[in-house]
């Protein structure tokens, strides 16, 4: 088993030394893929971005069968040149594609939701996700599809398949065309409503022909590595999907 989504000190919002991450992973008996944030053109200068040369110079000595080096790329359609140059010029094992910014606004902030109904805010988010998956050459797994539910300001934060069936189907079908994975992000799946809603989407993914999922804690602290992996394993079983990890940008079944 691999925790395929882990942030260390190269991520602006993380407080984790890679050596501490390795100690925890050894204790848990799981592998790690480091996936620090790379969000080009973030509205806060020099935030959520790192020097890839420094990253590889510092972390290459830790690279092994149980410690792989990846990146979480925040998608923006005005950053495709930079994203593809990063993908082409550095030897990442694994690239996660994520939506953090929609129409120039980070959805972490309330500003994104002001003046919008829940339907409008979520539809814009999913349309940007569809743009991401259509540029599928640069990523391997779609990160935290329900990310918006963490920060939205609405009383009912849930992302429901029934509310956007056509749009979600388009996203899932694009993943299938490219033979890409979808992530089970375990950071928030302790909530039953979140789990139940995402299971519906994953079952639809399987129904359409989907195969692969990656499992990642989205850990920003050592104590969060591998969190809720027991729930993730149950979801994988219920949805009849195959957990994989990536090495050299190629998927391998989790043993």
C-alpha cells in the first residue's frame, strides 16, 4: 500500500520534514509518494510553488521503492505552458491534477462563493475540472474531486451526482478515454455523508468502465499519513475498483 498524496516542507501549507514522513511510513508499513504543491500564477506571489531543481537535489537521496517523488499541480488553463514544461523536464513518478482555483479565485476563500448560488459555484468548479481532464497528458490521477465541499459556505456542502449527472459523466468519461485514475482522498472521508456521496460517483466511474483509483491522505503533518485508509479500502471493495500507485508515470497494482 502507498499513500499517494503527501505534502512536505516544499508545500507552503505543510509542516513536515521528509525524514519524519519516512519514519511514520516505516512504522505503518506503507510506501509514500511526495506530492508537493505546484500552483502556477497563485494570487499570493511565491506561495504554493517550489523550485523543482532544489526539490530533486534535496529529495533524490531519499528516493527508493518505498519513497517516490511526485507533484500536485493546481490546474489553470492560463498555465498550461508552465505545467507542460514542468512535466517534460523533471522525472516525477506521479502527477496529481487538482482544481484549487476557479476563474482566478482560490475556492478556499469565501470570496469565490459570494453572490453565487450553490449550483452556480459547484457548476463552475466542475466545468474547470472538465477542462483539466481534457488536458490529460500532464497528470495521472484526478485529485479530491469533492475538494469544494471542504470550504464552501452553504448549509449543505455535499457534491451530489444527481445534481450534475451530465457534467460529472463528462469528467469521468474523459478520465476513461485517457486511462487515468481518480483519487480517494482520505483527509475528509471520516464523514459518512461525504463517503456515501463519493461512492455514488465512484460506482458510476466503474459502471462506465473505470478501473483505477489512487489512495492518498493529503497529509500536511506526519500524524496524518495513512489516515482513514481502512475506510478507503472498504470503498475500493464496494466499488470494485483497483488501487494503484505510480512509478515513472506508470501505474502498478497495489499488492
